[in-house]
C-alpha cells in the first residue's frame, strides 16, 4: 500500500496533499499492523498467497508474532515521524523537493514492510533493495554536501551487503531448490553438513551484518545518520537497522535453526565478541563526538551491539531481550533524533558548542532530550531499563557474570556522553544572548516528540505489552516455529 | 583435473567476483568504484544463470519430443536482480554527478581533503 502511495505523491506534487496522503496511509498501515499483531497473538500464523499460487511456487506472505511485532514498531515510528516531518523538513529541504521526499519516504516504508512480511527469501532481497535505494536518496536530499558522499558510501556498502545476501540465497537454492522460508527450513537439515550451505550461511550473515551496521562493518552509519535531514535520520535509525536485525533473526532461527547456527557454526561466540566490541567501540567513539547527531549515531552502533549480545545467548531470555531492545531502542532513538531535529530547526546546528544554555531557551525540547537520554542509559522507570534488565538477566542465567558487568559498565559510558549534552544545555554558560533569539520549537514538532517520550515512560512502567509479546516472539523463534 | 575444467563457470564467477570487489575497495575514483560494483553483481548473475542449466536441457517451452528443460526460475530471479542492479547504478551515477558539482572532483582523497579543510 505505501508503494502505491509513492507515485501518488509524485503525481500530486503539492506539499500539503503529499503529506496528507502519506500520513493517512501510514496511519492506516499502523492500524492494520496492530490488528495483525492482535490476530497472531490469538491465532498464530497468518499466511497469504500472492496471486493465488501455492506457497511452494509462488510468493507467500507470512505473519507470525515476531514480524507482526516488528511491523507494529515500523509503522508506529513511520507515522510519528511523518507527523513531525511536515514542519521539520521545511527548514531542511528545498521546497521543490518536498513531494519527492514523501514519495521516497513511502517507498522506503513499503520496502521495509515488505521485508518484514514476506515469506520468500528472494522477495526479501528485492524489498530490501527497494528500501535501501530510497533511503540513499533520502539521505542525499539534505542540503549539506557531505550528505552526498555519505549517501554514496552507504550505497556502496549497502549494495555489497545485498549482493552477499543474494549469493547466499543462490547457494541455498542450488542445494535445496526452494526459496520459501518454511520449505528451506525443512530442506536444510538434510544438506546442512555440506560446504555449500556453510558458505551460504557465512555470506548471508556477513551481508546482513553490513546492513545492520554491526562492528566492524558499521563505518557507513555515523556519516549517513549525521548528515541526513533530521526526520530521515529519526526514521532510518529506528527502522532500517531494526528490520535488518529482524532479517538476521529470521535467517538464524527460522531458516537455519538454532542448532546449526550456534553449534555447527559457532556463531554464539562470534556474536558475543562482536556485540561487546560494538558496545564499547560505539560508546567510546560517541563520547568524543562534537556533533550531537553523530554522537547518537555512534550510540546506535553500541545499541545494536546490545541486541547482538542478546542473540548470542540463544536463550529465550536473551533473544527476548534483543527483541525487546529492538522495540525500546526504536522509540527512544527516534525520540532523541526528533529532539535534535527541533534543535536544528531553531538553531541551524547540532554542534555541542552551539547548544550552550539551550535548556533555558527550548525547555520542552531539551527536557525531552534528557528523558530520552536517561532512557538510553537505562534508568529505572524508562524503557531502556527494562531491556537492559532482561539482558543482564539473560547473561546471569548462563552464569556469565563478566558479561552482565560489561553491560552495566557500558551503561555508564552512555551516561558520560548523554551527560555532556545535559551539562552544556543546562548547567554551563548561564546567559548567552543569541542573535536571532532562539525560541521553543513549533507545537507540530513538539507533540510527536512528546508522544514518543511518553511512550518511553509508559512502556518503562507498564511492561506487560512489550515484554509479553517479545518473550512470546522469542519462544516462537527458538521453538523452531515458522 | 576434469573437476577443475568441468566447473569452469564457477571459476569465472569467482574471478569476476574478486576482481569486482577489489576494484570497489582499491579504486579512489568514484565512477570506477561503480564499475567494480557492476562487475561484482554480474558475477552473481552468472552464478545464478549457470546453475539453472541442465546438461542436454532445452529452453523451458513446450516442444514436442523434449522432456528435459532448463530451470526457468533462476532466470526470472536474475531478471529482477538485473533491474535492481540497474536502479542502483543509476542512483549511484546520479550521486556522483551531484558530488562532482558540489566538490568539482570525483577522487575520494581530494573530496576528503576538502571536507577536512572546513
């Protein structure tokens, strides 16, 4: 459906209509996703065969708890960011390009939803490229010229990643003769000892890790996030990597199976090391950034490390914590980037030096930033606390004390870089006279921001929805269902 | 030995793949990088197409007297993948044009220098 909206936006070519169409559609998609989740929680799997071909030959759409949950996350963020984008992109894009922005945004959303919902691995590749190509364009739309080079860098890395995935899919097809995820899962154990499948597995994992920006394949991410328009950053940061993460889960658990991925290929150990590396490298790099957007981008690298760490446990608690963190990180990162978008809208810069004393001039925005930041650190009563709690719990279940300690230590590193911003915005330089005077961001931007912040707090206090669903999804994945 | 020659198509694939990837990594020129990327993708197309061929099989059309067909599905997949590849190349070239007008250079190191001087 969003795919349908994209050409519509282009045809209309008028800013307000284009906005209306895309917002309307993404809200509809949100409603559908919520219904789907409710349905899968009650009845289990929904399957839909495209064009009436049976699943073995045609393309099948398949929804279970895991992807219904991811669909809900993606559509929620997409809708909130769109509400926000209406005003924020006025300041960041040339007016003529705004309908193009909505068209690309819809394409990207359509691609991401397609990746999530599909039950066919080749179809997944195609949708992934749809969303990737449109996100390169979205990044390049920014007025900053460095956005161009970072979009180019992202394109090269992204295409290599996608091609790796394609090679892996090809090798699997050679061995099994099927592209349907369920059939693959049935056919793979018979041939899982062969070199071909091991190679396919390696290609797929590396390919997805590039898309996911797992250390050491994360180099495209900080630049791409830092120079894209704010609304785009908020959207991509909280959806694209999440969907890539979902794809990883899908391949590991549904298609290859836990036994193969973790005992034959020793992926648990590899992911454990890379996850920890990502957490520490990302957080340390974030501390030394002056551009706050870049700082948050590095922090995203670290948060992806947390999710990978959760997966590496390969237990229900670990994987559940990873899925939970997927949801929580999406809402808190989107909130933080939206807050920065407000700052950029008024200030024209997100450099930490220019943000001196900003807490007094834009109190609502900066309060939101502080709450979002605390959530990122993992202070109790915020969502960040919940997912870290389960992650530590997962580590302790395995008896891995040092890892639990490492997670806590990493939270302290997070506190360091969030505190830098808080310090500058509220405590230092009391009376700066700015010319022209900086005022609070317009309500059209503040409302979506605060909606996310309140969601942050709400899911930090009432965890029954998010935790319940995430744990059931993890059980589902580990139980080999799908 | 027959093993080596019998699978010559895979050797071509591997050679092209490595050559393409090497160009992407080693070249500083943005346009040449795209060329490398294309070679890399072409290697994957050949991988898919060559696996579809069955010895003695004909094109998958209903003709009297033949029972052995090549597998048509990989061709269809690659047709899609080629479209994706073309779109990627077009977008990459468009980006290079924009980069060229912003920096008046398509060499990676020169662009990097200009960014540092700010």
